[in-house]
């Protein structure tokens, strides 16, 4: 893989009839997700106003959360290859055809890619996606990226155990045999694989899986025993679990 790959046209979910949007459309969950991203990135402490890009608009809930935030002053743009918006206030929406972003270099203080990279296509398309995130991110900007872990027990898009564990030639036949679809259109990543892609794209990254897990529980189940136990546990004790946490979550900046 090299930087020249990003210069080639890449067909993504918008141009491949076998790929589905897989958008999460329930707005309450998007509010919780927005709050988790806000805290994970420490946005309250960053200079404002800030210009933000969300790649993969889905329902519009996350872009709406930041665009109408009562404390943060965010100027939000959002892009997608499918228009599945359930809310449109507070942000500018842009339709795109592939991984290429319709913005100038160094345009954004914050860039979000939440469960997008597994949908854009093969390795070359995934690298092109990351290269575009770097291109539009400012030198002092920060980014958030989440992707399903290939080694999750149950694949989240099709609810099938071990689906992403299988070699590529066996995934679609398994999906069809279980009556869940005709084509497996996702590409979850492994931890070291994703870190290699980020590094190759010129991005410095930090694994935030443990932090995100704690934040998710604190937001969704603040009084639960597990929430309290994890909050008290030292991070080095939990670090080995990063390889098996269902969602890989990273913050990133320009290297």
C-alpha cells in the first residue's frame, strides 16, 4: 500500500449495488454517541468556534447534536453516499459518490468517522478514506474513528456469530445459508491492521477502546455495578482487553 492509492477513483457504497447503507436511524442513541465523542475528544476544552466534519451522516443525529449544542459552538458539515437523514437542523449536508470529500485541504478542526470505514470497500478504498480524513484535517485538529473489531463474537450488521472471523470467500455463503442476505458488504478490521493503515495515511493515533467503553457505560448505565467496577479499575489492567472489545475506537491527528 502507498500514498498513490488515494489518487485513484474508488467506488464505495454509493456506487456498488451490493453495498447497503446500514445507517443507525434511532435518534436517542445518536445523542448518546455524540456525548461520548464530545467527552472522548475533550471538545469543551478546545478553542471555539470549531469547524467539524462528520463522514457518514446516517440519521443526522450526531451532526445535529453538535450543530445545536448549547455550549459548544460548532460549524458542522456532514457527508454521505446515501441520504437517510431523520433530522437536518444544525448542519450542512453534502451528498458524495465515493471516499473523496468536497472540501479544501486543512478545512476542519474536528473530523468524525463513526462506523464508516468498514463500508467503503476494500483495502485501497479504506486507505483512500483515511487519506481524505488527513487531507481535510487542520494541523492542530483532532479526529475520531470507530470500526467494528473483526474478532467480535457477533457481527453487528447481520447479527451472525463469527461472520467476520471467516476467510473472505466463506463470508457471503455463510450469510446466504443463514438467510441473512445475499452479499456480505462490510470489512471489519483488526487492531494492528487499522493502526497500520492510519500510520500509512500519515495519521498519529491513540487507541481509546477502554476509555470509550467506560464512557459508554457511564452515559448509558451510570448506576450499574459494572460501570462502577470499570471506573475503579486501572487502565493498564484493562489494556489487554482492547483486542477483543467489539468496537475499535481511536483518536487521531496529523503525524
